[in-house]
């Protein structure tokens, strides 16, 4: 499928510009809720959810519904709407809710638009850090409006000192016992950091890290990342995907500077 | 040694107030260098050093020398001065230089005053995040001037879901092969994050994380942390210490909520 033929550039520009508006509105709401306070509770799987997650998703759904009434919506906190629509907005209103609750600044808000499963627009916003990365098909990747181009690494020079973002080991064990895979990656790339999902993707997009690995997460955590990475000149690989009953489809991905992404992907082929 | 008997409270207040001034001056310089740009090179051990590290340490040394000409100074970038003095200022002007180079916001500036090896004042400042944690003997721990009190965990409720900050695996292998210790801790406490040294300590001080482990680092990375944690009501344990020829004394420490610190310390007793 050639998305450029299916969707006129003017349409992509319109979607992109609205996505940036929606993201700005989500940021304003998140900052006001951080100041005003919010309720926290645990979901049955012991993960956190707050009244802020719900309110931000409600606001995004309302804005999307108003501007794009034919589009579907997939979000972490509410059931999907218009699942048959070719255009689907996918969101995690607050990714890294546990960090949000602790007021650690790396949490963020993820919003993407997909067309028949292919990403068209992607935005990750970090309200407290004042970092917003955004991309749209054929329009490049930007940080707070400024164009981002990722330089590749020399494959011959990769020696294990590269900066790699990992998920916590818990991500490798929550749906199945892939803990040894975490151990193998941590051994092979010991100069790692572990932030929350969305900030590690942002670091890969911006080249703050050379690559990021994601593991054990659903579609809304990843929906913006492929286009953000690819439009910046990086590489994004889905290295695993499997269905978890009662949870849905779960992914493992590697993203960042192409030469390192290829190297990291070999850890998943064994 | 009872430090309260050795140092009048008025003196501690004076040291504390100066330390906060010095830290504010370092922050202003760091922010101006981030805006203006700085030079980056690699040390022989491949770690990064920048012209900003040097300039910030120079400024701190100049301020300390002016106000406390009898005190010694230990810093990462220059040789110690007045090593025999009972009061020693210990600093890492930019901790997490690799992150500073990448403009990742978790880097920070560490400053402490020790008296005959015991901490009297400690400050960790994160200029980009606008977070400064500070403590002085008997005067409590503060975040941007506001008092911090750490609540403990119920020891019976500790189940491996606590939020633990770890150093990268590289920290366990750079001076000796303690990689299996990293693997064991990561397995036992899978809900971990890996930031840079100083921000993981700050998270433990603020309760953003339940505990932090430090490993394989020299005195200036740790100099502020014991008093920051203890004055907040937390617990700080040195769990390892050894001498590395040509490098100096290297430490392993656990800090944070007392019940979890005790539990984590058992990983180091095996």
C-alpha cells in the first residue's frame, strides 16, 4: 500500500496540524491537573490509573470526535470506537502513570493516527520537560517545531558502549518469562538507561540515546514511535508480537540508529 | 564523634547557606553554558568531560576558596587541595556528563561538606528540571526550600513491585566483574529504573523511588547523598568499598526507605 497515493499531502498536513493542537490541549490539561491534584487508584493488574488519565483521554476523544467524526479511536482507558474505520487515532493519555503519580518528569502523552494499520502521524509530548516530538508521513520529524535528523553509527565501531534505553525487567516477565532475554541484552549493551516507555522512545527519536528497546507493551505505547523514528531517518523493527488473552496484542520493538537497531535485533533472533 | 558538639549550629547554618549559594551559582553557569555551547572530549577511560565540567568546578573552587580559605576541596576534575583540613568540600560539578552532552535533563551538580569524613551539608541540583535537594546536619532535607519527610514501607508488604533505581550494568563491571550481582538485583526487584547517579539519589531522597542502589562510583558521586537521605528520615548504607589502583576508593551503597534498604542490602551479603 502506497500511503502517499491513498492520502493527499494536504490531508496529512491537516491531520498533523490537528494532532499538534490535540497534544497541546492534553498538555495544558495535564499541567493543570498536576497543579490541582488528582485521584490515584490501582487497576486489577496493580498498575496505576489516575483521574488525570481518564480526563485527558476524555478530552482527546472529544476533540477527535468533533474534528474527525468518521475516525475510530483506540485508547488505554476506554473501549475502542468505530473499529471498522480506516483512520484510527491511537493514544495513551498518560504513559508512565506510575512516574506521573510520583511527579517524575519523564512521563508523557502519546497520540498517533494510523491508516489501515500504517502510521500517518505520531506525537509524544512531555509536558513537564517541555519536549514535544512529532512526525507526519513525508513531513519529517520535529522537536518543538525544529527538524530532527538522526545520524547513523558506523557498524564497525559498535562496541557495547552505545547508549541503549531498555524497558525494566518486569516488562519481560509480566506476560511471559522472557527475563533471560533482558539479562542477555543488559549484558551485551551495559551502558543502558531505563526510563518510562515514552521517554525512552523520545530519546531514540532525538538521538539522546543511540537506540531504544520496547518490550511487552500494547499498541498505544508504540503507535507514535515508528513514524517518529522513520521520518527522522532512523529504523524501527517489530521483533516480537503475540496475543495475550484478556489483554490483546503485545509487542517487542527496537528503534533508533539503523546500524545499532540491526545489531540489537540479533538478540531477539536467538 | 558527636558532630553537633564539634560544630556549633550557627556554623552549620552558615555552611548550609553558602552551599546553597554555591549551588545556585553553579546552576546559573550550567544553564548559560547549555545555551552558549561547550566543548566535549573523552577521557582516557572513554568517559566524557566537557569544558562545562571544568568551568563549573573552577567556579565552585573559587567561591569556596574565597569564603572558606582553610577548607579542603575534592573534585572530579582537579587535584585535591588542603587534604589535611578537617573540613572538606566534595563536588562533582556535572554528574552524568554523558547525559549533559546529550542534553538529557537528569544530569546534576553535586556539592557536599564533610567534617573528618562525616557529612555536614549535601546538595544535589538539577538545573534543567529545577529540582534542588539540600540537607544539613540537624536542619532537615529540603526540595527547593520545602521540607521533605520520607515515609517508610511496611516490611511485610515488600513484594518486589517497589520502585528501585539501579545503576547500569556497566557500573558493576567497570572496576571488577560484579555483573552477576546486577543480574540478581534486577531479578529480585524487576520494577527498576536506570537514570544517572545523581538523579537516582534525588528520586530516593524525594520518595519518587522507594530506594536507590549506587555501585562502582567514587566519593564525589556519593558525598551529598547520606545526609540528604538521613535528614529526610531514610537510611543510607555503604554495602561495599574497595580501592582501585589509579582510581581511588570505590563504593557500593543503598539508600532510601529503611525497610527496603535493609531488604536490598541482603543482595550484597551473598
